[in-house]
């Protein structure tokens, strides 16, 4: 998710997973969406979405609408940055009206033959990174069968396909067709003899819910997005205490500041011919900078403001959180915010 699955958030999520994981589970991480046109022309405007640490190897999510731009960008990524990522994924699933006006994301599904041709060409670019696709169930009721065919054909060129089970019209509502993805999985395995993995995305609310969906619908993997914002432990069966929640929030805040500092330093000192060293942050650097920052007060005010979206989700459904949020809204100072968070959790 844009501005959500950033480097700091992935770091927090993985640390929790490694501490409490079920040995039968595997965690896959995704970057934010990266505009490949910006990546080629004005990288300092978008490359923050691809920042990672020296161990993560997330799936790199990309989007754009021009065939030649996508090809050029994927060729560059495969040649120069393949050591940083595990997959390259084209996103054709986001329903944002703003970007769909220019044939990005879900709007690409309106011309399935053209999009299928792009998918094929991207998958055939030489390199060590395999190719995957993110898409939606279908655009509207009349599009359901053609979308099934599109996904079947795409499975020939993709190692994974993540399917958000709501239609474009349904956006983020509870209205869903729970059988659609299961039918797709069965169809491409039996009738198309495809080895493509099918990933379920949409309204997974807990670890137990994910386990049930995997079993009930015979899926390969589960993707969880929105529910991770307030609960990075959702990929484990562990139930955190209030003390653990507090520790996670403060660590997340410090990591966010450290990652933003690293990015700002790179922008300030380079003309942005991007190298692996620009995108890859050593984990010990983040840890050391996070510790140093705890002693300072005037830190990355824009990061403090941006962090609210995580903080407000972390405290969601906790008593008195609604009133407390009003106090936090005016806070742009690190020490003040930190004290506000500690005082809030001291009541529990």
C-alpha cells in the first residue's frame, strides 16, 4: 500500500514475525507502489518507495501505463537492482479514481488484450527476478467471465497472481465473491496446468482468519494489507500485551525517522544516479540512528506528522483513543509525541 508498506514498516513486521512466527509459515514483504516513469526520469521523487534494508528482499511493486516505459524500467531493475528484491510485480488492482483517469492500475483491465501483451513482454525480460501480477476479481458484473479468462492467460507468464476479491465498483466494501478466487485457482491448476501461485487478498482480519481461508479455499498464500496498519503481529498467532504494543509503536516511530533521514541525506548529496547503496540501508545503521535520535527533540517534523496514520491505527478500539487523538493532532515534536504515547499506554 502506498505510503504504508515502507522500509520501516516492513522492518517492524519482519522482526515481530521472526520472534513469534509459526514454523510452518513464510512471510513475504512488498514495497510501496513505484511509478516507473518517475524512476527513469525523476528518481528522487519516487525512489523512496523502493528503499529497503540489507536483508529484506521484498517484492518490488511497480505501475505505469506506457509499454515502452515499463519495459525499459524492468530491464534496468533486472540489470542493476536484482540483488535487492525477490520479485517484480505489476499492479493492476488499485481502484483509485485519480490514477485510473490515465490508464493506470485497475483501468488497465479495461483493455485486457493490451495489458496481457505487456505482461507477457515484462515476464520475458532477462534477469534473476521472477514476475508477478496484482489484480482484482473483475470490474463489474458483466466483466466477470472475461476477467477469469484474463487471469488464466496471465498465469502462463506469472509465477504469482494476487487477486483482490472485490470488484472495482465495490472498492473497499464488505461486498465480495468469496468463491471467485477459489474457482480461478482450481481452473488454472486442472485445466491450464499452470504452476502459478494464486494469492488471496481482501478482508483478512486476523491470523486465524488467514489460516481458515487458506484451508477453506485451498489457496497457495494469503495477502494482508489494511489490517497490518494497526496490527503488524497479524502474521503470527501471538497476542500482544499493552507493554508490547507500546514498545512496537516507539520502535516503529524511531525506525521511520531513521529511514527518512537516510533518504533525505541521499537526496541532498547526490544528483541521483541511483545505485544499490542508495536503496539499501544497513540494518545496523538504522538501529544506531534510531538510538541516537532518542536523545534529540527536533527530528523530521514531516515524519512525525506522517506517522499519525500508523499511530491512530495502533490505538484503534482502545478506550479513550478517540479523545486522545485530538491531542496528538497538534503534535509535531518528537519528544512531545513520545511522551503522549507513553502517557496514553500508562493507563493500561
